[in-house]
C-alpha cells in the first residue's frame, strides 16, 4: 500500500450535491491528519485537521477510520467555488515528522 | 502578520545555470519544508530544516541540490547545473513546531530552457 493514496477523480457534481472523498494511508502509527485544498497553480491551503472524533466545519466534515486506515472528507451543498483539488496529508512512517501528501482528488462543481 | 514569502515567483534558467529559491517563513516559525510539484502530480517532499540545521533531506537528490536555513535570513534551496527535468513548482512551507500545521508560500515556478 502506498503511504497515502487518493482517487484522482475528477468528481463532477452539480451545485448543491453532496460529495465524499476517501484517502487511505499505510502508517498505522500516524496521529495527525489533514485535508488541504489546492487551486490550479496555487499553493495548498489548509482546509481542516482530522481528529479521532471527527471534525465538522460548516459544510465540511472530516472523519478518521483507524481500523481501516482511511480518512474521509464530506462536502455538503457543493458550491461552484468548491471546485479544486483536495489533498490528503498523513505523516510519513519512521524518522522525523514529514507530512506526506496524496496526489489529490479533483472536484468540479458545475451549475 | 505576513505569511510565508517565496521569491522569485517565476524563475527561468538555461541548462547548466544555477537556481536559487528563497523562502521566508511566517513570523515565529522555525520549521521549514520544501516540496516539489510536477504538472499533474502531487507534492513530493524534498527537505526539512530547522534554524541552522537540516533535519531530513531524504527527498532531495544527492547531486546538484542543497538547502540551508541560516540563523538570519531566509531558507535557500539551491539547484546547481539545472536540467530540463528540474522544471517544476517548488513550494516552501513553515510551521511553528513539529507535527503542527504547515503554511505554504505561493511557490516558485522554475522553468529550465
């Protein structure tokens, strides 16, 4: 299993739809997880941290499933402005703390 | 409170020249990470530095690439004798400590002719 794996998509959804992405990881000792958002040719920006108990921020919900080693991101009531690439971040196994990024899942929200 | 500052925004070099990319972390941040991103690909870790120390450079090619983060001044990623394959976006991120959130600069797009 790769360190961090994401379905590249694209996910093509209409405005108002609910969409969910999963991200699997191999480092069972990982303690911190994040979702970042990256718009075309721009820097990644933190969307939300992922806590063991789950985390909700407005229309966005992040969940952690340690048993199956995946994290998820749920977006409700999609907006056109949600169109972006969503990056899953998990610490690399072993050694110093190195956040490892998945390749990202592309989301396209259309009118 | 300024964010992570990277410059230049765009850098064009001919094969064989040197490229120097600079990164000033957010105020109060002493941890700096460099990542490289090729078109249609994810961010690949290159090097992790704290003030005056290289903590982990396992993602950086052994030849031609070097990085530093001096006591005073920005972090520098240096690429000697650039080749076309070095063309990519180079992002710097800083954090206030280990296992803390990363904040990214706007990146340097390096183009090698």
